[in-house]
C-alpha cells in the first residue's frame, strides 16, 4: 500500500535528472489545477516540479501521450511517464494499464473532479455567507451520501463543478478547484488519491 500524504519540509532545488526524464500527461488544465492543489499539501516545491513535468493533452488522448513520450526517448535516449485518465462513466476500466511504452492510470470514479465532492471541503474553499442554506439544499440534491461509492463513481462531477454548473450559478462565479483541493484534509482524500501522490513523489525523486 502506498504511503498517505504527509507534510514534509519545503525543499528548494529540483531533485535532478530523474524529473527531467519523466512526464505526467493530464487531460486538461483543470486536472493539473486539482493535482497542484493536492501536491501543495506535500510541498510548494513538489507542486512546482509536478507542474514542470506536466503535459496537457486537450482531452482523453493516451495515444497522443505515447507518441510524445516516444519522441522524447528518441531525443534524450531515455524517458518515462504516466498518463492520468478520467474513467468517463464506465466506458473504460479503472486502474493501471499501458499504451505502448506509456503507463496509464484511469480513475475508478468518473472524473478527477469526483474526488473533490466532499461537502465540507467545498465549503472551506468558498465564501458562502447567506447562500449557505441554498448551498446545502443544492448539495443534497446533487450528491450521493459520502459512503455510497457506487454512485460517487457515477455522478457527473464535471457538470456539478463546471464554470457554469449549479454551484457556480448559485455563487455567481466559477469555482477555484485548486483551492478546494488544497484545503482538503488528509482523511477527506481517498486512498486512491494518496496512492497516486505517493507514486508521483517516487517518480519525481521526492521519495525512494
């Protein structure tokens, strides 16, 4: 089992050549924003290294990521990477796989945004004021119970948290997903997220 996210002292310089030969492929900028928020729980410098290693694909395009990695290998002689993919309902099996020489990881829930659907964490990332009651009613309509993992895997988190989604309309502004991610407590992060972050630490030279 992977280690849980923990607070570590901030480090300065990048860990070196291992990070320069490793790439994290993500579907879009919101994915990277969420990962950055989670990574900052470990260290701002770790988040910086993760950002530097990230390539935005512009959609679910593992073949494009594999082709990019192959070009890196031809240019540098050695490179490896991980492609993070939304499950998009039940269209794709979750877990670790491969596309050519590229490792892929598909979330067990529908989207990476699905892991932000923790009411207390969302509240901490917002300034609700007089909208608190309306917000509570909205969440009770939109979200399954916290222990209903089957429906949490199905719910369309992208729609709920979208810039023009129901929460944004209630607030009159888009949500800052990175702020919500950064404010999540350790016990609010599922083991799947803890495990992924531990893998990223190893890949970037932050852990053995």
